[in-house]
């Protein structure tokens, strides 16, 4: 299969909702309508998760211990205007999506994630994976804590951005690791750490 890369729309850096409002209104939303979400929504959410905010340093939207950036972010798209259903990997350096697998894989993720309806009904599912070795070579046994802390920072960004976009999400940690790895065909060093389904409220 040829590599297909989809350039995402430019993220907006100033919105209509204040940070304080987003924090106050943030909730875990598990039920979604059957409406599609916009390409601009996915663009904005992925930028919030791991977008580059300084082209010179490569710093991103979430802090990373030692600026080692162990996270790899995928998105399983099913109902997004302008983007075909499939599994994509987010490329922060180009703010783009790289196609990894054609077709809607929500059902496959649902089956290895304790059959949670929020995954099956989502317009898209953001999947956080981590390469722990990127952090452990410098920080040894503390690497796991640092990677999970970074995931939490990034996921909270997604929560707040989702609120500002008026879409719902929920952080999910209950899944079978080996099952998710198989569904995503992850490289050997990448481990799944978090799922965040996205959908219209």
C-alpha cells in the first residue's frame, strides 16, 4: 500500500471560549449522536494533543520530561467530513495524518476494549501509544511515571479543546493491551496507554 498523507487544516490559536469556561464545563461524555464531526475538529484536537508550538525548539502543546516525546498518537476515523474512514497516525511535524489502515475499525477496537459503547458510537477514536525506551534511556525506572504524566497532560488538553469545540470525549484506560496492539498493527516498541473516543454531544 502506498503511503497516503493527509494535510490537516491550520489549527486555530484563538477561540471563542475562555480557558476558565472550558475548565469549568469539562465533563466526560460517553454518549454521542450519529452526526459527523468536522475535519477542523480533528485537526484542532490532534494539535491540542501533540501539536508543535515552537518550530525552532520543536516544543509541543504538552510538557514532556527531557523533551523526549515518547508518545505516538493514532486516530481511528469513521465519521469525519472530508477524511475517509481508516486508521491514521498523527504527524506533528507536518500537522498531517498518515494512513495506516483503510476502513472503519471502531468495532475491532470496541471488541478489545471491554465493549464500551462510547468507542463503537464515536466519530473518531484518538489512541495514545508510547515508546517507553525514549524516556527510560535517560530516566531509568522513573520513565513509566513520566510517560503516564505526559499522557495525562496531553489528554487534558484534548478534554479542554473538545469542550471548546462542543464535542464530547472520555478518557478510557480499560482495554486489552495485546488486543489493541494487534488491531493497530503497532510496531514492537509501541505500547497503547489511553483511548479517547470523540463524537458530537
